[in-house]
């Protein structure tokens, strides 16, 4: 499979998960190197410059390889992990990893650099709030979205999860399709599979 060596500002924006205007601004101020197409105003960014820019700004670089969003599913209920994994696999736009406890979740976030963590709040070794705090304490992980899931209903606990860094919350039980829709919204994917 051949991989692209030069990107438009629009393509670079999709890969970096930022607006095209942000890419143009970074290009124009010199923080993202590239070149203009001779005789036009079009900007082009070579792959190695885009890769360097992403590294310098803590943006996960594997989107350059697969183009898929990465999701880490964390729950101690293996049946639920399998159900959620199947849902993301059916969507075909996600690379999936799983963890069954907070320790493995922490390792997974650092090594896998997911776009999204689907995080059960009640884990056997550490609670979801603490996982959120640990992820948010690392500026290299600022791009990671966290979707907490739990059977708990207390609004103050949901609020404290969001204060700890969760981007969204869904109460169990939920329809897997609803979870996928919410996940797509968090990582800026259209719900329908692109043709």
C-alpha cells in the first residue's frame, strides 16, 4: 500500500484533528513547514514535516499510517468489553484495544495514545475519576477524549467526573449504537461510514 508523501492543508487538518484554518495559520507562521505550489496560493505539507509537527505538538502520529481513530475500552466486565469492541469493529473506522483494570488502562493510554477512552467508572483497582485525573495531568495526552460509563446515577458524581477530566458520561445500560454515536461525536467522525 502506498502512503501519501504530500498533503493539502485540509488533509493535514483531518489527520491532526484541528481546523483547516489552524493548519494554515501554523503554515503561515512557520511552525508547520511546507511549500506553496508554484504559480498558486495552495500550500502543501510533506509527510516528514507533518510528522515532525505532530510530534512537537503531542498529536498522535499513527493517523498518518492507518487513518483510523483509536479507542481504548476499559471495563472489568469482559462481556461488555466484547460487546463494545464488536460495535466499534462493525464501524470499521476504529483501531481497538481493551483493558480490564485501571493499571492496564493507564499503560494503554500512554502506549496506544487513543483518540478516545471508553472508561468504566467502577474498576477493581482504581476508580475512573482517578484515571481521568492521571490522563489530564499529562499534557502529552491533551487530545485524548474520555467517555465515562457507569450504572451510577448521582448527578454530583457525574459532575465530579467531568471536573476530573471526563468529556462525556453515559449511564449503563445503554444501546451499543448510542455509545458509538456518542463516540463518533467526541472524535469528530460522521456517524455514517464514508464511501
